[in-house]
C-alpha cells in the first residue's frame, strides 16, 4: 500500500468540518474516520488535527465538550455549530468548483 498522500493546504479544516457534520466526535475518531473514508489515502497527523480543531473553535465553527468515549474513557468531543455548518456548505461549494477546474486542466485537450 502506498504511503498516505500529503494534505493540500487548506483542506484539513474542510475535512474536519465534513467529518463532524453527522455527529460529534473526539479527535481520534475524526482522524480514523478520514483515514477510513479515503481508503487510507489520507492520514491526519495528531498535531495538525488538534491545531485545526483549535482554529475551528476560535472561529466558532465547532464547540468542544467533555464526554465519555466508546472505550468508557473521558474524551473531548467536537460538535459543529450553526456557523460551522454554514462554513461547511460554503467551503464545499468552493472546493468542488476548484476541483472541477483543476480536472479540466488535467484532461487532454
């Protein structure tokens, strides 16, 4: 299996927002979910993930709270705010437009 791809700058926040959309999760759960959903093509380093989570909290796009994990351990969970859901919609739209434009350039003429 090839090593995970490096994350393109600016995509981590979008990946975290999208991963939190269905339900609150703790940090390890977020990293695991991204890894699984991308068939191991993307892996998020712990330091980068927690920097992103702090950044999103500062922007009020997610709100942390303490809870109990599936392993019955105390864990910090992260939940999208209304502003975070709005940002997810905006960033998703922008990202799809960007990816479509790049794909057009990559196609043979």
